[in-house]
C-alpha cells in the first residue's frame, strides 16, 4: 500500500509534464480524421515544443519584465495545481482540506499573469484577448465551484482527493441527475478554460477572433514553448477532473490504474476533438450565455442535493 | 511583597495602559505643528515621530494582551456625563488594534512627502492635526468598553475624517464628497444613539458587555441588531449603504484614502462584531441576512469597480467588495452560533478578522502606490496613464503585489483569509438533516465570482496604468517616487508576503478573538470556541509549504526564462501590429474597452450612461464619445428622493438663516426642553392643586 502511494507520487509529476502534448496531438488527429485528412503525426507537439525551446528570442520594445514573468509564473502555477489533482482517482501527491480552493486560485494566478503579459505589449489585439479571457473566467469560476460543491455534498469531502476518490461510484447510483449535470458543467469549464471551440478556435487565422492565441501573439521561442506546454498541462489537469467523474471504477493495481487513466484522458481529448469538428465557434456575444448555462447546470446539480440526505 | 504585587498588577495592566498612552501620543502628534509656522518642516517631522512612538506603544500593548490570561480592563475614576471611562483590551480589540495602528503610522511617514508642508503650506498643518486625532480615535473606540465613551471616539473619528476628506477644501468635488460623507456618517451615529438607548433601557447601563439573557427581549435584540446593521453598515460601506465611500476616497489625499479604506471602514466591522457578541442567541436569520448582505456587497462592489475610470474610485469600490467578504465571514460565524457549531465560528470569525488585517495591508498598499502615480502624472483617469512600469518600476512592482493580494491569489495574504472563509462555508454542507443552512454554501460560488471579477479588474487597472505605452504625453516625464514614500509601501508589501507565507503568525490573535467573541456571547450557555482551534487547521501548514514552493518556483522559472531570452535593447523590435503599419499609442486597448464586455453583462445593475454624438451629415465634424457609470444607489435612488424631500421642506428654510449664534440657540432650547421634559409636571400640578 505504502509503495503504491510512492508509485503514485512519482508517476504523477512525470505524467503531468510528459503526457500533455500528446493530448494536443490527439485532438489535432481527431479533427483531421473528421476533415478527411491524414493530419500531423501524433507526436508533432513534442517536436514543436523542442524546436521552440531551442529557438532564439525576439522581444518587443514596449515590453517590461512582466512579459516574460507571465509565461514563467503561469507555468509554475499550473504545474503546482496539477499536483493537487488526484490524476488516477487515487490520492494526489499533495492533499489537504481546502486544496480545491488553492487549485482554482492557482489556475486564476496563471490566468492573471498571462493576461498581464498580454497587456504588456501594448497591442490592442492582445488587450482584446486578455479582456475576453478574464471576462469568461468570471462566469466559468462559479460554474466550477458549484460543480465542486455538488460533489462535496455527495462525498462529504473538503479536498479534491476526497471529492474524486472512492465515493464517486456510489454517487453515480445515488445522485445520478446531479452527476450528469456536473459532468456537463465541468466539460464546459474544461472547454472554456482551455480556449477550445465553441469558445475560441485555436486554429483561427484572424487575430480579431482569438482569445488565448492572441494573448501570446508576441511571445516567441522559449517563451512560446513555455506557454504552449503550460496550456497543455492545464488541459490535462482539467481533463483529469472530467475523467475522475466518468470513470467511476477505482482500480487498486497501480499500473492498471495509470493505464486506465491515460486511456480515459486520451478519450476526453478525442471528445474535445469531436466537439471541435462538429461545432462552430460561438459568436462572442453568445459566449456569456453558454457560460451562464454551465453555471445553471452545476447549480441545479447542487440544488437537487439540498433537499436530499446524503 | 506588596511592591512586587503592585508591580505585577501594573504589568498585568500594561496591555491596557500602553494603548491608552499610545492613543494620547498619536492624538497629540499633529498639534505641535499647528503652533509652528506654516513653512516649518519641524512640525511634520515631530508628528511622524510622535505617531510612530504612539503606534509602537499600542502595538506592544496589543501583543502583550495575548499573554495575560484574562483580558486586562481599567476604569478611570472619572465619570463622563451618562457614562464612565472604562477601557479593556480583549481578544477582539487586540485583533483589530494591529491593523488600526500599523496602517495610519505608515501612512504618516508616506504623508511626509506626499502632502509635505512645503508643497501645501495652507492645508498641511490641518491635515496632520486631524490625521492624529483620527488615528487616536480609532484606538480609543476599539478599547472603549462603555457606550458613551465609544460614541465620543466614534464622533471624533467621524469629524476628523470629514476634515481630512475636505483637506483640499477649495476643490468643489472634495466639498461635495465631504458633504455626502458628513450626512451619511451622522445618519449612522443617529442609529447608534438609538441603539445605545435601547441597550440602556434593557440593562440600565451603557456598557458594551454581553446583554444578560433575562433582561433582553427578542424584540429589543432584533431592534438593536437592525440599528447596528444600519449604523455600522453605513461606516463599513455595505451595499447599499456605501454611498459616501467612492467619492470620499477619490478626493482625499492618498494616504488619507488609505486610512479611510484600510482602517476607518473596519471600525464598522468592529462595531458589528462587538455588537453581535453582546447579543445572546442570534436567530438563524441574522446569520443568513449578514451572509447575504456580504455576498451582495462583495459582488456588487467589484462589479462597480470594473466600470470605473478613476483609479481611486476603482480602489474604493474594491473596499466595498472586501468589506463584503469580511461580513460574509461574520455571517458564517453568526450561523455557527445559532447552530452551535464551533468550527464555523472559528473559521468564519477567524477568516473575517484575518481579512480585516489583509485588506488593511494590501488596500493601503494599493492606495499609496496609486497616490505615488497620481503624484507624478497629476490625474486620476486610468485611461490617461500607461507605460508607467518603465519610469516607476518599484511603484509598479509594489502595486502588482497589492493587486495579486487583493485578488486573493496565492502566495500572498488575501488568499489565506479567503481560504478560511471558503473552508467555513464548505463546512455548512455537512449537516445531513436537510436543514436550510446548507444553502449558505451558495455563498461559495459568489466568493468565487468575486475573486474572478477582482482579477479581471486588477488586470485592467495594472495593465492600463503601468503596462503598454503612455496614452498621452506627460507634461513632465514621470520619475520614480521618492524613498520616503516607497519605504512605507514596501513595508506593507512585506506584511502581505509575510502573512501569505506564514499565516500561523496571525493565528494567536484570531484564536483569541474568536474565543472572546463566542465566550462573551455564550455567557448564558452554550459552548464557546476554545482557544487554539484555528492553529491545527491543516491547510495553514500546507499554505506555508506551497507558498514557499510557489515563490521559489516562480523566481527560478522567471530567471531561467529571462536568461534564455536575453535581448539587447537595440535589437528589440516593435510589438506585432497584425500588419497595420502605423500604430499609435492611442490605439492601445483602453481600460474602458477592457471592461466593456463585463459592463455589458452587468448592464442591468450598472446602468452605464453613454453620450454618443449622432452623426447626421455626410462629412461629420470631429465628435466625442463619453461613457461613465455613476453610483446607481446614490444617483438614482438616494439623491432623487432626498431632493424631493428637500423641495417639500423648503418652507422650513426660515429656520436656517446661516447664523451660527442662532444655531447654538437652537441647541440651547433643545437642551432646555429636554431638561424640562424630566420635570414631573403631573406631580407638580397635583402639589399645586389643593385637595
């Protein structure tokens, strides 16, 4: 048992750093399949990152030290947040009562500094992206917390490891409607936090329509590499919340558990790819409506539990 | 033996003597300057020294009070009319005293350069005199344990704050803001008069002690509670009683704004905390009401902040938001008392008081650094600034520190107190009996939304003020603030970082305060919160570890990336302009554009006003577009009603000819009438009429 914990604690950081680019590759591949193309190789994101990290640097005259602090602090915050999440349904390397609040606020810290780095360039396009990112977060955050509240009400826990731990399976049978609503809500949060369609199109070619991509227009070379890797880690971390919900089975054997986790995470990536292939990007004005919808979903999920006896 | 006994008792009374002595020193700090020449610099220096020594004395007293078993109390053999001079430093007082003296003292140092006697010979002496009185009244009202003494200190604070807000009395904006403040604060005082009268009617004394259960009827308690919410809520700036706050904070000198926002608002919170610990058995709805009011204040405050164009008004609305968060903690503690849950009390009240500390430190930091900026660029309009991080790097870094803290982001202090309140709210989920208390957990998403909105607002503020390039040429190229102003700011930033890193340092104060609060309240029965309930709260240790990890990790990552991306200054290029060849500084995203989407989402509450020209001709002349968000509560609700009342009462104007002698006569007549009203007329008549 003890060695199991040790294995978990060793595997999680490794997976946290190495797996994320693969998710990007899977999403791209899925989209290519839908479009009838062969698409880039699955491992292309690793090559891209490696290339970026070795490149030289170009900096704008306008920028200050905030410009490089942005990606660096964001990356650290996201990775630290990743250590709080029970990736494979076990226990996270770091767990304590209230870690879910730290989790959400670490992601917010990353967002804060990414947006500041964008404003540091003085470009109105990047300002636009920063404004949109911060605005969307204002509606995504309550949705996330309502979802976590609902899970806490069913499991009676105060840390992410409790919420996504053993009682998930019991919750699915005792509070099915809530779990479905929370799942939908969290998936929407996953999409908006990672700037995916329908909130933002990572492949758009027009600066005016981007959100996350436009914030990092001026970052190049190693800084862009850090940004991309950080974003991919965030995708993995939030996917793991969804995985924690949809895979209610808790396997004891560590290798099997991690294999199951990787498979499920890649499945979430495929789901993101499917959404991206079958949906259009929403008009900017309708994005807040969808986010309020997510709040309502998770909110209803929580309210359904208020009357019941957990 | 006797001598050592006296010494021991003197020592035991130290925690109450020192604050009193300190208050006297602080209160007198500005007075010597009044008698010196308006050009003399000796007065302002002496004021800072006296203030500093006094503040240190109060601080030592507050810390010492933690080490004595029972809270030290002291009664001066001098009776005020109606009341007595009774003071005591209990856990609640000690916890509030810390920020209440630290911030004004640092503000006084800052004021040396910000409002120096040399630059402001006419107003400098007045400012310093009232600044001292304000800071001293703050201390006195926190340690006063008699209602009348409390009211004296309260009025001392209210009046000196008025003179500080109107320091620049030639400015019509300052006079208008001062007037609104004056009316608001006196409406509050009136409510407190009524409150104390009810307390007197119930207990026969003006003491601020727990009401004995036997003598307090439920109706009287409800009335006291409602009046307290009005009186203290007005001071704390709870929505919708915040109307005086944005204007006053905007026009006052920046270190006064810092004190107003960081400290004076907190006396309202202190009042609420003191009042609720006087009242036995709070019903469930009190906690719910306070929690809901806090959540409304929090969300509405930050939403209004986002829409502001004036840097100091923006910060002022954030004070409303933060008072909302504090009051949420207080509401949770009240719920805990009505439900008999010690952990809710400890986390709610502990979180509230820690947030009082934290908000004092980071908000003062923000106001002071905003003041440094305004001192250099001579405008409060955010959209006229830009690119100041280049010319004022230290100020920028300090403002950024305050911004991260106020958004409640780790690793700074704002996160710790919000975490305690979050944890407390989380615990309300636990009752499995389907009781409505679990609905209190709905404050969690409100708190989450407040955090996200605050982050958006401070990205906007920091970005528009310090990043990018200057939106319009400055008359004089701004330079870094002088050291006298930077040092107090840096001290506040260090405090923010220290509490974020080692929250356990504040825990003794919080534990003691929570124990005092619940012990006084449950004097009649029920289990008080034992001391040291917060200390073992698991996260605090983890916070230290993770904050340290975050600091180290972030520093290492930033250094690595900077080394990897070193570019010589002459090899830098323009920002990518998306193909447009001639960008100008005015084409940057402005703070209003940044806030536009959020303002649109909350349009129903903010009611922004736009003045857009209508273009009729084919070749229109140059035109202007202007949009602003007024204070909806003041400008749409209160002022129209008050104006209507004023119109209806015009016929009473003859009473107000503007001669002060006449007004004194009115006071005399009122006092006489009051005195006569005590004469037992019926008895007299009975005596006169022969049987």
